[in-house]
C-alpha cells in the first residue's frame, strides 16, 4: 500500500469516527431533549393537579346536615322544597294580615318543621280575624267586607279562606236586609253616625 492510499484511508477512518461521534452526540442530545420535555410535562401535570386540588378546598361552604356531613342530593332537594313552601306560606299569611287591618288578632301563626339541615321552615299557618257582627247593621256590613277582602287577599286562597269569605258574605247580606227594613227616617239617622263603608275593591288593591 502506497502512502497516498494509506493517507486516504486514515482520513476516511477519521471522518467515520467523527460521524459516529456526531451521531452519538445527536442521539444523546435527542435523549436529553426528550427527558427535558417529559420532565416539563410532568411538572405541568403536577401543577395542574395542584391547581385543581387548590380550587376545591373540601367544599367547606356546602350545606351540611345535623350530623355535620354534607347534604346528600336527596336531602338538598328536600331542603329546596321546604324553602319554597316556607316562602309561599309566609307570603300567603302576610297577605291576610295586610288586608285584615284592625280586625286581625295578633300576627300570623306558623306551623314549623325541621329540615335535614337543622333549620326550621313554615309549612302552614293562619291569621286570626275578628268575625263577630258589629254593633249596628252598618258596622256589620263594613266588617263583613273587610273579612271578605282579607280572606281572598292571597293569590291562592285555600278552602278555609273561601269558607270564611262565604260566611262573611252571608253576614253582609243579613245586615243589608236589616238596613232595608228600616224606615227612611231611621236609616238617615243611622247613616249620619256611621263611617263611610269601604268597597271590596279598595281592600283587594291593598292586599
């Protein structure tokens, strides 16, 4: 082998070695890059998990039952139903009270029940009203009209409300009949000492 061929082989070998080394470096660099990306992904995943955990601190503000445990779905639905009944009941009785005026005997009385959350809710109630006749037929008519307005004040009168309104209507009719039987002179005297009779519509507007 002459020196020219030997020199060529040496250069070829050197280039091959350089190529192998460069290939190895590329492989190592790719491996390092993959490791770096994987590490970054793991770190991102860890951060996401940490954020998710941080946004749900055990639902500390969630409604709880009398045992201190969060309410089940069924219990929460029961509470929601009780809340609506409570609101409707109080609105109903307040309408009676507002229209009854001075004929109301005290404030509303409520029937209470305890919900799964330990709170009390109204599920029934009543307002006591003076339904006695007046001292005169004219006063009886005035009271009867107020009673009817108070009984029918809620948007959803109950069967008891309708019964009270019917009784008040009958009481008014009886008093009107008594007034009609008077002589013109006695009716004029009675009217001079009685307040103006309120109309049913005005009391309905108040309710």
